[in-house]
C-alpha cells in the first residue's frame, strides 16, 4: 500500500469520522521502511500481529500475522512490549450503546487496541499530532545511547502502516462509533528536555475532536476514556472531555490495569477552562508556557497569523 | 518546479458552470471583482484534499466541526489583484520605514504593549541582526467603502501551504484561472538566496503546535527543493557564538546560514537558560527572518504611534480603520467599534459585541477596562459577503509581500464578519478582465 492508500484506509470517504483523522504521521509514511518477516526481531511476539487473529471475527480473511509493528531495520528503539491488558476488549460497550471511545495509551498501543476494537465494529480515528524525526536520523544518540526525540513516534508510524492492512480487511458499518486514538506520551514523559533533543511533543485541543453537537447528531451519548492506569485524564484531554460533559454527554473511565467495565467519571474543571478567561489572561501575559505550547497552559493558539 | 506552472486542464468535476453562480452573486461581487467559483464534486475534492494533507503539509484540515478547506475557489479579476498587490507593496514599504524610525525612538515602544525585555532589545544600540528577508501578509476585506485591511501580519505570517500548494491544486481543476502567485515558493526563493547554495537554514517554531510545525515543514520542503539544507528546531536550540547562529540539534550541529523565526517575537522573552534570544533582534551576524523589528508593526497598537512619527503612512491611513486606545473610544456604548488585544495574532481576541453572549462580553469589557493598555478599539467596517456554493461568506484576502513585492494570496471565509482560526481556507484564483 502506498501512502495515499494507507491514509484512505484509516480515513475512508464513507466514514463521517474521517475528517478528524490527523494527517501528520501519514505524511511521513515514507519513513516507515518496508518490513519483512526477515526483519522481525526475536521476542517480537509481544506486539500486536500475533495476537490479532485470535480476536478477529470469522468474517475477516487471513491476516498478515508475522509483520512486526516495530521496525528494527534501523538503529531504533523497539516499541515497548504491549501488555496483555491492552489486547483485552471484553470491557468495550456494545456498539448499540452508541459510546465513543478515547484511547489515551502510550506509543502504538492506541493503534493496537484500536484495531482490536475495529473487530468489534468501532472505527479507529488516529489523532496523533507529533512530527517524527527527520528522515535518516537515528533514534538513539550514537554517543550516549539516549533517545534523540522527545516522543517516540516511529512505532506508531509503523503500526499505522501495518495496521492499514488489517483495517482494510474489516468491513466496518457506516455508522460505526469512533475510537479516537491518542499517544499518552504526546507531551513527553515528563522528563526534562535536553537542549539538542528533537522536540516533537504535542498537545490535543478541543478543536481536534468533534463537538458535542456532532456527537449527539451521530447518536453518541457517552464517551469512554481508556487509559492504562491514571485516574484523571491528561490536562489537555480534560478540556475536551469537560466540554462534552457540559453538553450532557456522559463520560466514563476504563483503566486497563483494573478489571471490569468502564465506570462513570466526573471531569473536574481544568485549569484555565474557558476561552474568554484565557483571553483575559493572555492580555497580562499568562498565555502559554515558556516552551511555547504546553505545560499548564495548553489551549493557546498558533504563532502564525 | 513551480507550483503555479503545474496547473493543467480539468477533468470536468465542476458541478455547475461559472456563469450560473456569478449571475447569482450579490451586488458586492461586481464591485469587488470577486466571486466564488463552483464546488468540485466530493470525490474529486476528497482526492485533492488528500494530496494537500499528505504532500502539502496541510495538517490541520479540520478544526472542530469545520472542514477548513473549501471545495470551491474564489475568483478575482486580475485588475483587482493588481490594485491590491500595489497597495500591499506600499503598506510593506511604509511599515518597514516606520519600524526603523520607532527603533531609533525607544520612548515610543512602550505604547505597543510589548514585553519590557523585548522593548529594551528593540530599542538598543547594538547593530540590528541582518534580515534574511521580510514577509508580510496584509488582510484585505471588501467593505461597503471599498477595500480595507483589518490588520497586518508582520511578524510570523502563516498560510503558505494553503496559499501555494492547495491553491495550485485547485487551479489544476479550473481552466483559464491561475493563482495570484506562489508565496511559499517566493519566500523560499528569498531565503535560499540569503542562505546560498547548499546553505543550512534553521526553521524555528514552538513545540507542541502542529499548525506551526506545518508551516515550517512546508517551507523546509521548498528550501530543500532549492538545494538548501533545512532543519526544524526550536529557538532554544540556536546558540550564538561570536554573533553567528549555530544549531545544536540532533540532526545537525554547526553554523547556519540563515534562521527562519516562526515564533512570535513577544514569546522570545520567555526563553530561559542559555538561549540568547536578543541576538535574533540585535547583535547577530546570521540573517534572521522575520527581523525582530517586525514586532513593532505586528502590534495592533502600532496605529497609536502614527501621529508621533515623521514617516508618512498614507496607505496605512487610507486602508486601516481608525484605531484608538480603548480609553479614547466609545466602544462600550457604540456598536461601531470592536476590541482586540495588542498582540492578537490569529484573531482569537477580536471582539465584536453583537457576536458575543452577554457573559463573554462582560468579561471582555472588564478586561479592556482593567488593562486598556493591552487592547485597542478599532472602528468596524461593514464587510460585503460573497455568495458561495455554501451561502454568503465574508472573505478575507491575505496579500503577501516578500521582500517588498506582492507574492500571492491566502483567502479565508467566514459566516460571521470575523475571521479567526476556524475560518475555512479557500483557493483564490485570478481571471482575466473581460
């Protein structure tokens, strides 16, 4: 599949959710080198492909089960092992309940779980906004061995590329509810950035998602936030969820480290919630973090006019 | 390869004839020399949109529920473009002259509501860091009184991908119509000339904002087409040694030939640590674009200085609506005024009373009362909407100048007479006068 075909698979014209698919990573798909079984590293069985066939419905044809989701053809960090809990989807509401999902999971886990959920007729909607390292650059500093980029997006890139093959085989209903995919590490891991690191951290904004009105028009009355463990949503995402909650959409939380179904969740008022308050603060210079776009203040707008 | 030259005859996806829509246009369409073209059919437009997002670095094609790329073009008579281009060139020349004068009269800078450290840097005596070029975008609107500008984007104008790549893609679909220019290509040409063959250019933006990344990624691609080495970075990764800029990045460590600062001047002062941000303005020898002095005309309070300047500003005076300090304008009682903050960069603080709820209006009013020095009151103009395939739309025509010469147009549409970050982008194409 070429870049356009991969993008079209994740953002098909027939889906009303495709408009929200973030194109950044797809535009860099040329970076995702072809992966052949010969490149599969030892111990790659923890990644998605080997596990997918077991959970796919019978109507899905044979899947490319040996393609790893991390590319080790270059000197790159392998993706972290995927916990078994990520592959467990029995908690997911039946699509008849018209719940949307927001998967805020690290690295490529959102793609992996998104594909599992696609088998249950959820439409995965990638919202990854980080820019990968420029072409040809190594992921690890050759001298120190430390990661060069703040956010490790190549595993996501590869997962999107390989996942397109799988997703293309699934015949999703036109009204499939969305599963929005986010990288929980998008703002960095909270570690201090070094001066020469490639800073590809990102945040999500309320405008990256459909409005509550649009969700309601699609008969979506509930949103389930899926996280590995944390009880509270990340600050940028809290703005999104809070707006939906204010509009009457029920918010639930599913922690993958805890068994059981999603539980109701009350999203508290995030810092600096509300655009007009932000306007007033911007006037006195409180409008963004020194790094220019994240930290406590995440909803400011672009530099460019 | 020039994007403008790639236009080729259409494959015929246009739904209705151009004449049909033009005949339905409002009266303003005739007077403004501007009308909407016809929408492409959904399949053709979806393919075009895919190319724009995958190849043209248009990474924010959706803002909330709004599809940001309009499936129809705006069409302007070539003679109108020539007028706007000449006006934009004059505005640019006047702004640069005024900035030079203000930088020599630092006592004026405090009226612009710039951070103190930036004012000190702008008004210093160290030689100015040379410019790598200068790009402006002047936002024109057709009003009941003719063409007017709402503001100048002097410091970090964006929109190059939309104005160049997307517009060229749309032009491929409409025979006989051509883009007004290729501002991204013109800007890259200017930067490449400064950097020289094989020159290294560092393009700086704020981390975390994809809409900024897409601008410098697009420019970087254009620079690479011109045999430059282009690297994306953040301002903290520039180290100044003996006045020369060095990039301390993961992909390149060493001296650079030019710096593109897609990072607002007033944000620079918050950079901490080893970043000597003042060199972006004064004391550097490596060319920087845009130059730091751009912050002067970027401030929406720039018009408040005009009476104190010896620089004549006839184009600005003719085209920009009357602008006052909020303390000296009846904005609280008269609907003919709007408010905006001094460093309103993307239109997010432009406040028109009738477009706000009571609660929001009270908040803005309180803010403008408490901190009037951070705001301006500007007399409103009455924008004349253009009839489009999706209904009447107010149109903002952003005219670029690159090193003093008009370079193209970035057009946006809005239902309300207010252009903000959620205003859809439209390709503007030129037609020959009849």
